[in-house]
């Protein structure tokens, strides 16, 4: 079968809820992927930051195979010998007291929202059924009914109502708007340190410190969604580390498994996660031994192979070189570490055609919010690899 055969099958039998580039990938190693025709591409998206450790990292693969041969799943009806080790290692690495394992990023966010509401009723004393949670315009926290209900992206909501009440939306990066929106019933503020899906949108310097102070003064939980920005992507373990801010709850996922398996988690204090009692929340697959073994090795790879530091160094180099491209269609280059967005001017006619042109040059990335190209290669990338990519990026961005 060739590329068009696979595309035809997918179009016939698979729901059309994505608009992927027309490349059919078959194999991956490190920063490279190959299609069914044998063509090689540099992956500049990393499965939306799920493949921080690179495709098919041998250490993670070995851990997965060994655990799959022993015991893949028990459910949480029984204990297993991998979850306790993951919990300890993740908490020691992140500085949080407890974790709660789930599978997808959206599940981690839902877990944090449920926990915040229960904390609001049991600890803060909010009247039953009155809890409020504040989110930001331009957010992307997942695709569940509750989450899309507080999205400001019209397409995410169209046809899916009615939505869960209890959410407010304020402008991103505006700490004054946060303070004005808080009421005695506000239990949490959920925010991304950098809005990845929103177009790699950066808040003003000091924003996270200001919202941390506001939340403290009003007894409101600060929830940071680090599913895309966390685990080394921006050059620190968490993106909030750039401002030295510690949230009350953090959601992580994606790179927690190095791309091998859906694994996510909520990190928090004993007091906050302690509001959940047996039967309050759960997941058949959450915390299964295969997931835990894969996550344990994924974390070790990030730390032991210096990938977090490499993201900081290579990201600064990539961003600096992108800023020097003399293209009239570039409006702005922004980002941190190896999460970089190149926003194009309206006259460029959208970013999609440039993503398609880059594919023809052997580099895979994706447009977001129509006018932004998102560049997020695996954290194992080298300066030589970036130079190879920049030759092609500059060529494409200079085309008419």
C-alpha cells in the first residue's frame, strides 16, 4: 500500500475530526520519522510535546517491554509494585507531596477541577453547588464537555452544549482581571504558563508571580496546566520554574510517557488531594503497572540525559536564529525553550501552506490558530540538527 491508499482508507473508515498533513508515518527514531514511501522527515512537533525524549527511546522501550511481559494491568482494585515507586520518584522530582495518576491530559484536568471543587466545599466552606473556577481566554485544557464549555474557541463548543456551569473566563495575562473576577465562591484559577494550542502565547513577565500572590490573598487554588509546557519542554522541569512559582495543583501528561503510552497525573499537597476518599474518583487504567514503569523510565531519561538543559540551550539558539530570518511575512517569534511559535502576518495567507511546504522540504510541523507555525522538536535535538532545519525554514518563509 502507498500513501494515497492509507489516506483513502482513513477517510473512508475514520471520523474526520482532524486535518492532518498528508504524510503517512511508519517508523521513528530520535528526532526523525519515516513515511510508508521511505521518505525521512525531521519531527518539529513531537506529538504536541509528548515525545520530548525522542521517538522510540531505547531505555523507555526496554522498560515497557519488560513490564508488559510481567504485568500490564491490575486496575486499582489491587495494588501493584510500580505505582508506589512512580509516586515517590515523581513527587521527589517535582517537590509535591502527592500525585494522582490518570491517562490523558484531559483526564488530569478534570481530576484537578473536581478536586478543586471538593476542596472548596470541604475546606474553604463554599456553599454547596456554588463553587466557581476561573479560566483564561484562549485556553486549551482538553476536549471534554466541561472543558470545552469554558473554551473561547467557537468550534470547540459548537454543537456540544449545554455546558457545565461554574466557570468564568478572563483575558490571558491580565492579573487585574483575575483579582476583579474572584468572589467568595471562587475555588480555583486554572491557567497555562504558556498557551501552546492558543498560538504559543506568552504572558507578561511576572504574571505567574502576581497571580500566585492574588490566589494566596483570596484563598484560591492556583492550578497550572503543564501538560504541554512541563517536563523539560521550556528548559526547566516546569515552565512555572522560570518565575519560581509553585502551584497548588499541576497537571502533567504527554511526555510523562515519552510517547509510548497515555499517562498523566495531578501533583499537589497532601491537604488538597486528601479531600478525595475511596470511591470519589478513579480510572481503570490510571496508575496501571505498565504506565507507571514507562513513566518512571521517561522521567529518568529526562534528568539523566540532560534533556531539560538541552531544551534551554537549543531553544535559545533556535529562537535567536529564527528572529534573524529577514522575511517580510514574519510578525513575531515567541516562546521559551523548545516551544516556539512563529506568527505570520495576515498577508501571508495563513500558516498551513508553509507547514505543507516544509513537509516537502523534509520537516514536519503544524499550524495553530491559522497564522502561527509551532516549532517543538524532541529535546534530544542537536545544534547541527537545528541548523539543518533552519536552512529549510528560512527557505520556506522567504518564498512568495
